[in-house]
């Protein structure tokens, strides 16, 4: 191939790419009626500190409850995601919700939980077992991956808990640190 042909191919590809419409960012979307969506996220620093965030909303997008918590002594970021999911699962059980979809932006955690437990011989396998047991005992709880852009409220809570080493629990009253995010998603 000559340099001229390669240059023409490059220009054709660049023109095609620049004329392709940009993908719109994905945001939070409400669950079906009579379903609660629980968004969970973990935030992690290499020193072992972590924060978790959990936000429950109904089909109209109204905040039902949630939490932000600082967690110490974790060795990997994925463990922060596990801690957030486990806190969310306990919240679902404590509230007695019967139709729940849990959303998180950790594809690794969602994928690991969708595989049979005998397949995960990684360092994460043992920490997944309590979550597997809860999900198995409560088939009304659905777990799915979402991009971070659809998980901003939980991410903000996790980051806040990590940065200030604080904890927060709330019922129905949306905390100020996520109010703008929640309102923009209604």
C-alpha cells in the first residue's frame, strides 16, 4: 500500500468518526411501579480506607432512605464495592421490601455474583459468600450493572464518607450532599 492510499483511508475513517453522533451519558432511571431501586457504591484509597454509599428510591425517584459509612482496613477497591452491596442487602431485608433492583457500577462484582460460587477462587470469593446467600434466599432482589453516570448519588455518598471518615443514615429526607443530584434526575 502506498502512503497516499493509507492517508485516504485515514481521512475516510476520521470523517466517519467525526460524523458519528456522540453517545449521550446514561443517567439514573426509575424502576417499575412497586419496585425499589437501591444504588450502591464503594470508594477506596490505597491506604485501606474506604467509603460506602447506598440510596434507595421509589418509582417516582423519591428518596426512601440510605446511608454513607466509612470503612477501614480494606486491601482492594472491590472489597469496598462488596461492603456497599452487603450494607444495601441488609437494608433491603430490614425494610422488608418485596420488589427490589440493586444497581452498582462494579462490573466485576456483578459478574462474580452471577457465576456459580465454585468458579471464584480469587481473593474476593470468600467475601462474596454472604451476598450469594442473601441473593439466593431472596429471589425478589435483582442485581445489575450500571455505568457510574447512572450511580452518581451513591458514588457521592461513598466519596463523602471516605473523605470525611464520617457516617450518615437517613430516612425519606434527602441529605444535602446528594440533593442536587437526586433533583436533577427526577
